C-alpha cells in the first residue's frame, strides 16, 4: 500500500472518509473487523466496516484497501453492498475490544485498552501487533506484593506489544465504553445511533451507561423503538427519568407510549414536574393526530419582541433546522400552552427586516393554524400546499400548543420500522473474495492476494 504508514491505530480510523480511486467518497469507516487467533499469534485484520448512505454498513476487505493515511482510506473501487453481519469468529476492534481490561504480563497489573495498532507484514497481511493501555492497578489474581515496574505508575498510558498482555480474547462482564465513545466523539447522533444499533445487546447497554444524559437522549431519539425500550429498561429508573427530561417532549412521549402503563407512570413521577407536564399532554393525543406528532418547544416570542431578538433565538445551535425556520408570535405566557396565538414569521422575512422592527408588525396572520385533532394527512397536505416546514397547532381558545414539523410528518408517513429498514438493508449476492477472506479468518495461515 503505497503511502500507507507502517502502523495505524484503529481508533483514528473511526469516521474517516473512504474514497474510490476516482476520488469520490463512498462512505466513512466505522470499525475494523479482526479475527482473534490462539496465542501467541496476533489477531488478523480482515477488513473495515464502512457506512454508506443512507446508514448502511458494508464490509470492505482489507485486501482491497490501497492506502490509509490520517484523513482518508482509499480502496481499489470494488465493494460489495451486501449488509455487513458480524460472524461468530470475528471481533469488532472498536466496538468490542476498546475499554477491555487486560493483565500486563510484566508485572501482573490491570490495564484498560485505549487503542490497537495494526501493521502490514511482508506477506501483505494486516495484524494487530500493538496495544495502547492505561495502567489501573493490581490484578485480582496477582499477589499483593507482586513486583511493580519502577518506570510506570497507576494511570500512566503507554504502548506494548500484543503478546505483552493477556485477556483480550475473553468476554468481560462489565466492560466500560469511554474509549469507544471517544473514538466517535465527533459523530452526529443519527450516525452514532447506527453504530450503537449494530453492537451486541451487552455493548449497547455499556455504551448507554457511559454516555452523558444529553448525548444518550440524542442517540435514543434516532434508534428503533425496540432498541429504545431495551436501553431505557436497563438504566436505573432515576437516570432513565433524567434522560427522558433531556429528550424532546414529543420523542419522550413516543418512547413512554411503548412502555407498560405502570412503568410509564413511575418514570413520569420521577421527572421534574415542568418537564413531565408537556409529555403528559402529548400522551393524551392519538398517535397519528396533529397533537400526537407535535413538539411543545417551538421558538415563541411576544408581540413586542424585535427582529434582532427573534434572530438571536433561532441561532441556537441546539435547534433543528425545521424548528429554527419559523418564529411564532403569541401573547404572554410564551411557554406552551401560550397566550393567544397571533401569527408566524419565517426566518427569511426576519433576515430582510431592520433589526429594531417589531415581529408583530411583520408576522403572517393569513394562514389559519390547525387543531390537535387534525389527521396526519391533513397536516401533510397543509405543509405541502403552503410550502412550509412546520405548522402551528392551537386549541379552541387560540392558544399555541405546539408545532408539527416536516420531519415529524415523515416519521409517521414512513413504515413503523423505517429506521430498522434503513439500518438493516437486504443482502446482495455474496462476494467470492470476501467469503474466502472471512472464511479463512481463524486458521492464521491462508491469505488472499490483493487484486
């Protein structure tokens, strides 16, 4: 592989772009597939897990990779779009080996795996030959008076040869996930959700435990319902309530709607009253109604707010584009349910007006809002007819209850399992070279020449 460094640490591959020979990006690397072999032989690298649009994971044999550098992986242009499925003989370097506890043979102390270094041999095979670790203390199986290295201290990080540690081939009961999460720190929530979805149930729970409440909430919102329920059920009830508070009220209501009534009420009771109240209101509406789809946290301003103040609100990076596209003008209170709804101002209109202008002077009052009982079809027709990305929902007294955004409508128009359908696309025909490479994973002798 011309230009490829002699050693590559796998955590640095997470999320880097994968290009064909013409320079077109086909996806991003998500993991490295290895085959563990009996000691002292190091694991053999079989290939990369690559995510191609839309959120489909495929296998790229290492024999087809022609170059790896700090910012890109280049392959020979041939890739099978069959959905990746990990086999029993295979291990995911990032998903399963990072954060594992190993024993340092030198002094019997425990260490946490931070990263793995792979190198290409003269036979053009790639092997895992180095392990980056952080020392954490004595192994339970080593005598308290065991000899310690004078050069290394608890908490120190360093790199050792593969055969200098033991325990990487064992399943750990309570494996952490801090370094796995660090490898994907810059990944967007939908992409991280795809990674989490592909992990084993054990690793999904461990990753959820290691994520902070806000990040976990963002990931849960993007996962299939079965994964959401599974992860939430494994959390301590107090933490589950905290995570629900971080979710959008509409997403929290959708998730709670999948739980048994007793569990749902327990979690609602543990949530802060001001966080639980909008969720309880949303749970009273039919799922495919405007009320059941709406979010209760649109951008709302009072009539005396200025254009400058409205623009400052929609600059909030936590707002998704659909919510930031329109500002709703209501009489106080400006938290839902608000005072009387007066009209809407699109952000493009805000950009065209002088900053001191009052929003009440430029809001659109001609389009009638919808009631929460309106059907999914009615909401979709409204958005399509007026070329909008969100629609206000009001009660009989004209108080704004929330808004339905176009992404909420799409969520309900698509099949119930659309997230799983995208993540689990059907398989293509088997690739002969891939089958030969992965079929030889455990023998440590046979190799497949690069085409």
